[in-house]
């Protein structure tokens, strides 16, 4: 559910007026609801409370230190995909012992550093990675926890670019290799097999693909047990979708309960790696209208936010609601909402009916996940500010970049 709501004609997050946020911190500006973030995380924790579990928030969805700090205070674990994400978790007060390292291309330095920081587990995605991990662990004279990420060959029915569990995808280990690898690992001197994992994609709005993946994991778990290999955990990945438009994803509790049914009878810990379902609906992106432009073909609202600030519409043709921060009574027209970047892919929404004027603010809804974290400096644009709302308090959690920041690392 969106964290935005109108009171009379004004848009709010919690008890804070978004117009005031925009005036105080400028635009573009990401703004997050602290209570929405916490209640989404708690919904997972509550629904899983009857079985051993770990919620490892997927840092890539939103890696701002204040967001990570808030989740760390709730006792969250973290799913990371780079050394940068690990260092962010630690800087935010997260516990490396609750960190899981996913990703198909972990470098030697990343593996070594993660071992030294004593993370909980590596989700391994290939035989070659397993070998590298073994070499590094033996060089460091230590034993490392691993989980094997299975590619279960399941269609998650989501956008192609964010589908990860089909056999043609680069992710995970082919299912028929898992049992032999598991047996091999039993005799590895510096690796300890503690889990199996899968992650079939993102923005998944139906239960079935999740349940099929869980069935495959359960089959593997039972087969490993038959071979005398008892893994401690089953990691079901992330991927639960949210409502951007007219999608009806299962509620967090419904999704978790359905999964839980499968594993209840087995002495195993469930790990889950949600990103979008924790932070997606907990944030919005504020923008200001620079110009209205009318052509013989179309009406355009030109805003101060571009594809460098929010890439999802350009990259995935993603639909996100665009709402006036202050409602007007004037006539509505249908517009494409476009940014200042020099590409026709630079749009935030198409065919939206709005009553607006230059100088008005708009809020792009459900921008908490894969918004700021995918932003860039394309067109030498400064990345947005980020603000965290707690009731009627607004706190700057990342200052807007400055022109000096843009080339601070460069030399002539
Ligand atoms: N675990 C692994 C191994 C992942 O690769 C991901 C996301 C997650 C967990 C978290 O998935 P979530 O619960 O957030 O769906 N940029 C795209 C989404 C890419 C997702 C990448 N992996 C977007 O804006 O839609």
C-alpha cells in the first residue's frame, strides 16, 4: 500500500506535508516513511514467528545508511551483492554475522574481505565460484559457510530483465548438479554446506511461481538428507511484488504463510531476502514542473527529474503513479511527463490526466525501491536529496549532490 495520502487538497507522508518537504529540501527529492518501512519488515517477522527464520533485507533495493540503520535496529539481516554493500551495512550498524553474500561475480577481494568480516554465508552460483572460495578459505586457514543457489527453471511471469530463475538466465546452479555438488562439499576441508537457496526474480505478483520454487527446494533438501547431508537453512530469496498500478500481489502475511506451510514439518531455518516489498511502497520521489509544452501531437509536462534520477520507467517501461502534491480545481489534460535528459526514453509516465501549472510539485509514488539506488550522474546531473519522515519530522539522510561533487574525482 502506498504511504502517500491526501488530507483535503495536500499530499502527505505520515504527518508531514510533502509541499513543505519540497520547499525545504528542493527537488528532485526522495522521501521515505519510517513507519511504512518498519511495518513492512515487521509483517515478515510476525508472519514467520512460529518457525526459525532470518529476514535478510536486499540492500540493493535501497542502500541509504539511515534506511539500513533503521532495519538493523529491528534486528534485520542483510543480503548483499558487493563489498560496497557490505561496508554500507557495517557503517549503518548492521551485524556482518547476519549478512548473506549473493551474486554471480564475486571478486577475490570481495570474497576475502567478506570472510575477514565473518559474514554468515555465501550464496554460491557456480562450480568455479565454489573452487575460488575454497582456495581463498584455505589460504586464510578458515572454514566458510556456503549455500548453493539453485536455478529451479521456473517462470516468475515478470519483466524479462528481472526474471532470474529460468534455465537460460545466468543465475544459480543447474538443478541436476546440486546433489552431486552437495556430496562433494561434504568432504571439502574449508567449506561447510549450510543451506540451499533460490531467487527466481523480482516484482512477482502471483503465489504460484514462489510455491513451485519452494517445492524444488524442498525436494533438494530431502534428497540431500537421504545422502546424510543435513543443511540448516532454506533460502527462498526475495521477489515479492508490490502494487504500482493495478497489480494484486499477495499480502506479505499471505505469501509467507503459504511458504511456511511447506517447511513447517522440517527442522530447518527459513531465510528470506525481500527488498522491494519492504521499501518500495515506503517512498516517493518529489519533482517540480518546469514547463508545460503543447505540440500538435501531445501535451508534455517537463519536470526537473530525469531518467538518471529514476530509471525504472525508461529501463522497464515501468508504470508508477504520478500525483499532484497540491490538488487544483482547474481543467485536467492528458500529458506525458518527461525529464530534462537528452533521450526520448527520458519519461516518468505517459498519458496521465492532471490539472497542473509550472511550479507545481508532483510525487512519483512507490519509488522507495530501485529508485535512488539505480540513479546516476548521466547528463552531469547531481543526484537527488533523500529525506526520511518520522511522523511530523523530516530528516535529510543524504544531501543533494553539488556541482563540485560531480568532478571531485577527476583530473585534467
Ligand atoms: N535476492 C537476490 C539474490 C536478488 O537478486 C534480489 C533482487 C533480491 C533478493 C530482492 O528482490 P526484491 O524482493 O526486491 O524483488 N531493478 C529492478 C529490480 C532488480 C532486482 C534484482 N535482484 C526493478 O527496479 O524492478
